[in-house]
């Protein structure tokens, strides 16, 4: 059935209203429960003391046995500093906790993987890295979440280099993998070739930067890429890219847009076969007249 604008707005408000009520009612989304059989208190002698000492001694001889004797291999740490939470920005570690619990819920419900929300009270990337490295003995993998850029790139690279377990930044690698899969599907439907398409990016945060990298590795020609941040299209003559903070953007400005196109975000839509938008939420951020200027059979993410 067709809904009026007011009816659509009312329907959109419903989850927001329910979220506050139900989060308070359940006091969060996650809990910890035993996975072993406990018939009575005498079983504690097996699962805790004195029996637990035997698997401890086995792991001491061979640390890899932690994956056989404990839940390490099926436990993920979801770690954030709360500096780039959803579309809310830097709201802090406590305010980011509901989102991290939500990610843990997705791991468990969709993949059967146990996950623990860990919100660190530091904005220092070096302290963040050191803390996560010290946590790795208890986990089989690290899922980084909602960390501001540009430090999110450095944190990911350093942890992947030093940690013995997989480290993944959802906002970078997770988003990029889904975007590439979506692009492959779109190319199959439209009959276009990945090496020929013109691709635009509206926003230059972690999600789009990682997507740019994976699309280039998959065959998109950097010369056919145009990127716009909040100040406009990236090009080598942008004077505000000289700040070290924008090192990633400066590199992308050199790698893409060889024509030196300048202007606002509307430029990335012109004749584009695909555009990826990761910018602030809300109506009219992407304007319909921009979309109308995209190429035939275009894809908008």
C-alpha cells in the first residue's frame, strides 16, 4: 500500500522510540552463560578447581592448545574508543557501548561467534594499540569498531603487523568487502567491465578509503576515480591537504583524478557508473539532480 509522507515519518520514528524503552527493559543485549553441562555443584571440580589445573598445564606446554581447551577460537573482542560511532561522531566509550553490544549480538545471532564489547577510555592511538595487544591471549580475533580517522588506519596496520591473531576493522574491511560484492553484482546485471567504469566517492572517511583500496586491487582504474570530502573534490592542488592529518587524502589526491577536476561533491556523480556515499546522514545530503547526471545503468551505494 502507498503511504503518505507523514505516515512514513511516523513509521521511521517507531524503532527509535522502541529502542530506548527496550534497552532499558533488558538492560542491554548480551549476557554470558556456561556452555558446559553442570549437573550439580560437584561438577565444579571438573570445570574449576582442582580439575581445571590439568588443561592449564597442557596449555602451558603448548599455547596452541588454548584453541582446543577453551573458547578462545570462537571469541572475538569488539574494541572501540568511541570516537566515530555510527553517524554520531565522538560520543565517548560509554555512549558507544550499546553499539558494541549490538555488534556482539550480530556475531552471535548471525555467525554463532561469541563476542565481548570492550570500550577503551583513551583517544591515544599508542595506548589503544598497547591495550589491544595485551588483550590478545584471551581472544581468537579482534574486531575494531568506530574509530576516528586518520588514526584508525595506523591502529589497524600496527595491530595486524604485531598480533598473532586476526585483526579486522569493520568500518574499513567489512564495508569494503560488502561494497565490492555489491559492485560485482551490479556489473553482472549491467554488463559493464570493472576496468572501464567511472567511480565516484562522496565522503573520504575510513569506509570509503578502504573501498577505494579494494576496488583498485579488484581492477578499477585509479584514473577513473573521483573523490569528494566535505571541502570538495580531491585534487593535487588542494592546499588544505598539506597538513599531516590528511596524509591519506593527499595520497589519494595524487593517485586519482588526473584531469584535476575541482568543485563540490556533485562532480563525483557526473557520468559515473557507480558512486559510493559514506557521509553525514539525513535528507538532501545526496541530491536527486546529482543522481540524474549519472551514467546509464548506474549504481548508487
